[in-house]
C-alpha cells in the first residue's frame, strides 16, 4: 500500500480527500473534549479544579511519545525499503512531535506549580521528556545541516532509529537516577484510580489530539509535495527561458 | 584482526601527530574542573558533594572535543570511501578506529579525575571509584561521540551539531558514571552497582554502536 502511494500524484489525491475530513473530526472532537473537560466533568476531590489541566497535558505527553514512535517507524521503513513517502513523513513528523513535547512540558509545569508547589522538579519522568525534546531537536538539526537531500534522509533515519533504543535506556536509567535521590517533598500523583467521569473527557481529548496530529502530518506532507512540484516548475521555466535566449540549458 | 590492529594504531598515531595526542582533552578537562569551583563557590562541603558529578560532566564535554575530527577529516579527504571497500567491514573498522583515537587521547582523564577528586575534597576511596567509573565510561562516550561525528561528518562547524546529537545518547552512561562517584562519596553501597552498570553500558555500546556508525558512514557516502 505504501508503494502505491509513493506516487506523488496518487498521494496528493488521497491527501486532498483526507485533510478536510480529519480537520472536521478534529474540530468536533476538540469542541466536545474541551466542553467535557471544563463543564462536563466534576472537579477532583483531591486536586480541585486543577485536575482540568490533565485533559490538555496527558494527551500532549502521549502524542509526544507516539509521534516519536511514528518518526522511528517511518525512518525504519525508509531505511529498509527506501520509500520516499516514509522519509517525507519522518521529516514532517519531527517538528510536530517537538511542538507536542514542548506543550507537554509547559502544561506539566503549569500543573506542577499548584500541585507540587514547583514549576520544575528533576523528576524521572519530566527529565526523560526533556531528553526526548533534545532528541527531536538533534534530529531536526541534523536534517537541516546536511545539504544533500538523500544523505540527509538516510543519516536522519539512522539517528531516529538509534534514538528509540536510547529513549528506552534513558527511561530506565533516569528512573534509577531519580530513585537514588528522590526528594521527599515531591507528592507523587498516584491519586485515586481514574473515575469514569474523568476518563471520558480524557479519552475524547486523547482522540482529538491524535486526529489533530494526523491532520497536521497530512497537511504538511501535502504542502511539502506541492512545494517540490512548484520548485520543479520554476526550474523548468528558468531552463526554457535560458534556452529561448540561446544559452545552454542548466544541467538537470 | 590484522586490519583492525592497523587501523587502531593508525588512529592512535594520527591523534599524537596531528592533535597533540591526549594534551587537548586533558587540558580542557583540567580547565573545566579548575573553573567550576570559581563558578559555584569555594565551600568545601558543596565542592565535595558536587565534585564527582562535575568531573563526570566535564569528562563528557572533553570527549565531545575530539569527535569532530575523528570522522570529519577522513570524510573530507576520501579516506572513508576507501575504508568502505575494505574486506573487514565498516562495523569492525569503525570500532577499531574510534577506540584507537579514544584510547590515545583520553587515557589521562581518569588520572586527572582522581587528582581532581582529591582537590575537591572527595575521600581517596570515592575518588578511586570515580576514576574507575570514568575509565569504564570512556569507551561508551567515545563510541557515541563517534556515532554523532559520523552522522555529521564534513558538515561545516559540525561541533555544535555533534554535541546536540550526542548528549541525549550519553545520558545513561553519564548517570551511572557520575552515580558511582556520588554513591561512593555518600558511603552508599550502590557505588559498585553503578560502576557495574557503567561497564555494562560500555560493553553494550561496544556491541551496538559500531553498527550505528557503519550505518551513519554508509548513509553519508550515499
């Protein structure tokens, strides 16, 4: 199926139909989710109204990790089968994933202030999300530093795959690191097992974030192919203009 | 195996001939641990408790110093193209090459760390533990820096890019290497466990990173 859509024309046809659908679904789900989160669910008996931050924070953290998994998966597909669409997907997923990571860190910080009394704690989970952001940034920096498009694609794929092995090890090592020096003041959010009145808005928001990410990925993939097409047309025009003036054409 | 030995010694000799051997990283490491007390203050208790972590962190930074040269020069002058044709294969080759440079340039770091530990007021036993854990960490650090260096080979001002790529990969080994020194200082029996984990990560990196470096080199050679 992937090779079927590696034809830019076919992919464009699919994307043109999928993008509006995803857009509408995202907006509807976000509207329902935000309503449920703010009005349709009770305040937590322990955390009060601040529990509502959870509905924007947890889905962001989940997308930060899910998008890295998607990035690594796309990189693997590109590395093994050399599908250009997989590489394009990896390229457009990276910045979106980085933004969700920043969002998770920021909302987590806003939640941490009222709950733990601190904006930032060198807690295992927070630290490993920060490392995840660095991994995203390194991936994007490597991609933009290599000028040759194919070299950039392959090197970035190797890095993305190494990153996923590393993230697992980082998770464990950071857990041990932090458990050796766990400050006693941190109140762990183990809370009560989530009640269904909270599970519903959380689930809807998680779904909304997922379709939002998919929407953005398809949107950026399509603009990427359009930009490439526009560049091709520009090059062709330039070449034709030169040939009309009797100059030798630019080597393609 | 003969090929690997030849490449190991070539790198070691090159490091001595072109880059002053261990002088560069050693001087950088010394400068870093000299400046740190000037920044965080001369309080002996603070220095002794921060010392092992600072030392491990400074060692990580000094490893990054030479990462740019290792694959960058050989990429630009075409040596890597020839290496890719050798019958021993890129993984073994990159292992020998990276460790060759690492051993030749970084052997003074544990010694300086031992000395630095004592200067920071860390007891002798904990300083020895820190030196041992740095020695155990160096293969992993060098190989991860080499991986980043191979990915960014030939990029102008690749030093910054290498640092950004390599630091997240170095998180685990930093945690355990510094943890061994810290636990040793605090009289925690987990010092040996941390040392063992550092060595385990180094061994795991020796097993896996050469394939990563080979993949990186191939991707860059196109």
